[in-house]
């Protein structure tokens, strides 16, 4: 799954427009570090031109079904 992501240090940096499709997601530090690592590492398999889209970082995450685990 292709993921477009940005790191926001503070929630006040998020857009206030209710029509936006952006979501604030908070994680425990260990999970956050694992996701950041996976996204950063996955960018290495993408061509240089595909690693950024405007102001967004681009990464890949594997899809999974919670019922399959």
C-alpha cells in the first residue's frame, strides 16, 4: 500500500479545514518508531522521483487483515 506521510511535531500544525482528508494519528513510541523505520526503508525501493510528492514523503506498507493474524 502506498502511503503519503508527513511528521507533525504539534497538532496545531494540522489544517483546520473540516473538509480535508488528513487525519491525525498518534502511536505509542515503539510502534511509531517501527512505522517510521518501515516507511523510510521502503522508500529505498522506489525510484528517486517517486519518493516525494509535493510536500509529502512516500513509503510502502504491507496490507494485512487483522483476522488473518
